């Protein structure tokens, strides 16, 4: 994740607006955020705590963003859906 972020910044792909969002997310301890390969979009990984505090911190940093998708990572083996 850190290499992905460093590459995006050094290659000049990241807009100032996206850099601001990603920097805010990365300022939260336990979050890792970077830019997707194409476009002005990013992603963030974090492990939520039982109280939901991490989820709230991330959600607060994403307020005002036009389009946010939330997904979960499946830890089982791959299968056809």
C-alpha cells in the first residue's frame, strides 16, 4: 500500500483533491489508503474495532465526497457465485 501511494504521488497521477482525501485517511492510525490505477478514485483498508470507532473516523473523513462505495473483504477461499 505504501509503495502504491508513493508511486501515485511521484508519477503525478494524483489530483490535489484526491491527495487531500487520501492524506486525511492515512492520518488515521490503522488506515492504509491509496489511489486506484486509473481516474480520480482511491481506496482505503482498515480493520473496524468492536465499538465501530474506526468506521466512524473513516466515515467522518469521507463526508462531502460525491460517490463512496463500501465493500468487505471475504477471507474464505474463492468460489463461483
